[in-house]
C-alpha cells in the first residue's frame, strides 16, 4: 500500500507534480491526480509543501543549491593507480546496492559522515585527487546509469580521508527522471552544476 506520509518516505515538489521516494521499498512513486489534490490540501494546512525528508535523514542545515562545478575534475594528472581504485570502489558499491536494502546503504552513508568531527569548508588535496580519479574513471568505464553508486562511492572515499560531502538525489517529473551527485557546499563534485540544476532535490544526506 502506498503511504506518502510513512516514516521512510521523502518527497519534493518539482513545480509540476509531487514525487515521492520510499526508502524502505527503494522506489519512486506519484499519486493519482485526485489523491495528490487531497494530500496537498492536507499538507497546506501544516504549511509544508516544498520538500520533506524522513526523520532518520534530516535535511542538512548547511545544504545549499549548487552554483559551481569542482575544478578538480579536470585539473591534474591521470594516475592509473588512483583511477583503478576509484573503479574498484564503484564496483563494490554497485554490488552492495544490488544485494543490500537501499535503506541500509543510506544509513551507512549517513553514519560515515557523522563520524567526521569537523566539516571544513575546503576539501583537502587528497580529496581533490580522489575527485579527479573518479572523473577520469569515466574514460575507462561508462558512467551511464551509475550515478548513485558513483556518488556513494565518492562520498565514502572522501569520508575515509576525513573529508565530508553530501550525496544528493534529485528528480524531474515531466518526464520522470532521477539523478544523483556528490556535493560540497554549493560545489558539485562529480557532475556539472548546470546538469544537476535540472533536478529538484528529494533527498540530501
């Protein structure tokens, strides 16, 4: 049964429709026009009609809409060892996503970020090297339909070196499309900010 208000559902207003993400079932959904109208009227009374995240995944207080793309993506040398590691980590995350409940994977991402005691505005040189390696990995392995695994993998690699970033899931509704990217402040780390601005954030971790 579809429940847009259960404790593991995120939702956003794309400007055209409301899109929901059930983290427990790992699925996006929309309501029928009649159900959406009734649901919207209920939400209007509570004053919340923009963007909602489940209690276990509150929207970060420092969230900002993206304005820039990371220059680290295209500056620096191609280092095969770092690129190979980036590909290996991405494959490991892909395997985990295929065998582990989506909610468990997201909980792991959140726990890794919480363990970082300080959130410094600037990324370290090691982090920038990692961002570059992930970008160059696209030359050896297509990134098509792998944005979720790539973003989670990048966030995990950065967390391992003490650098924190956010994993953002966004959607469009006409037609429906979903995307995921890694972001630090207002800087997109593994995509262009022009591309991600096409999407409305539905979950930021």
